[in-house]
């Protein structure tokens, strides 16, 4: 089961891979890294050796992200120069190796050297900088920067009635997993970790223990999606978790609309995680369960229509299907001013201050 349906949205499957770019001014793309190895194993796992190491990008993942770069080139070929320039492009990544490598593979597909940029005719590749923050400082992509009140909120969310209900409904599942994995399974976080490991091993055509045949992967995926949603459970949590990313996107779009974005960028790429995409989507107001696949992406396009600037949101479950999203508070495309006003409650004014002292207003 693919958990990325948006029932409250106006969804269009766009067959064309290229877009009309005469009105396009700025594009932000947040994508999940490519196929990876498990981040951890379980006691009775028959597959405990991965030559790449734990949580690392696989060859399959490298190809996925290279293809993602080719897709971006085809989609925006009339908008982006074929020449790489730091005045056009900014690339930021999570600290994780798989994200940094995914970003590099995207760039290999998006910006192969041309003409005088070719430095080796036998290697049509060129180095392009990818910027990142250490894990402890990143509240934009990895979203791991320490935040006192957010930590208290997520702890409370794990103890909420909704989560207790999920735990109660899945006691038989938890017991079965505990008996067969050799590890205690008593919460949705552990189920998500196990689901990710099972799913990766299936993707790589590894033989799984017979007891796994009795599990519903759809059910495990749903529980995993519920766990991802928990990190943005309340408006306050959205403000502290997804808010900094959206605030950065809005800041650049506003500067672009006022002709004072320096440098005058055209494309900004973010190499993130499934949780990054889920948190940002939920902070935008999309409440449906979402478990993004590898190379899934969320795209923000800024268009100029006469004297107005408009925001168009797109979600790509994979590189071939594009869904146009419609916000609850604004039609698509959404006027930039309405986009900003509609997100006021989830944009932190002073993130560090709010992490300590909270927000001095009622959050709807």
C-alpha cells in the first residue's frame, strides 16, 4: 500500500515532465535521499552484513538520485542554464552520508559539464558544492537541533491517548514481533524501525524468515507513517519542527519578489529525509498519512503573473508522477501574500526563544 494519498487536496497527475517557464522565477525542491541500507538490524536478522555500512546509500540509490537529477534537468530545461553557476544554484543537505551522496548524484544528472566546463572529456562530471550543518545545529533539514520545549512536546505525544490506543490495538503484533525478532517491541517507534529494515531487505530481494510471511506490510507501513506524523502532532510542534524550513523558503521567495535575493538564485535543493518531507507537509496543513519512498520530493515553484507572485506546490511520489497540491486556506496557485499569511501560526518568530519560553499567542 502506498500511503501518500491526499484526500483533501485537488490532485492532478501531470503527464508532462517539462513545465512552462515563462512565468517561473524560483524553485525550491526538498527530496528524500535514495535507496539505503538499514540503519540498524535486529537480533534474529539473518542479514547483518551490508558492505556499504549501516544507513548508507546503495548503488540502486545512486542510480535513483542520478535519474532524479535527469528529471529535474528535463523538467526545468528552459528555466535553468545548462551551465552550473553558484549564482543560479544552492544545494543544502542533511549531515548524513546518504544525503550528501544523494545530493551529489542529483547534481551529476542535473549539471553535467558542457563546453568549457568539461575538464576531462572521459568524465562528464564536475564538482558542485553541497552545504550542510552539523546534526546538532540543524533545525532546517535534519531537524535535530536541541529544542527544550519541543523535546517535552514529543515526549508527551508518545504518552498521548492516540498513541496508547495504537499500542493497545497492536498488542498481538508487538508480542509476535518480540517473539520472533529477539528484541522487545512495545511501541510504534520500534515498529517503524523494523518495517524499514524488512522493506529494505525485500527491495534487495533478500530471503526473509518465514515468520515475516504472517505480517501485513500494509499495517506495518501505516504504523510507521503514524510514527512519522507524531513529530508534528500539534501546531506548536509544527511551528518548531517544520516552521524553520518554511520560514527559510518564504524568506527567499519574498526576496525574489522584491528583486533583492542575493545571489539571484533560480534553484534551491534540499537533500532531506522521509521525516523532513512529512513534517513540512503537515506544517503546510496536509494531515493525511505519508510514508515517502526514496527520491520522493516536495516542490515549491514561485511564478510571476503580471504584478502578482504566486506559489505552486507539487508532490512527486516518484520521478514519473507529479501531484499538484492545494492548500486548505488557498487555491492553487496561491498568491504569495496569502501563502505567507496562511502559514503565520506555524512560522517561528525567534526559534531559540520559543524553544525555551514558548509562544505568547494562541495557536490554532
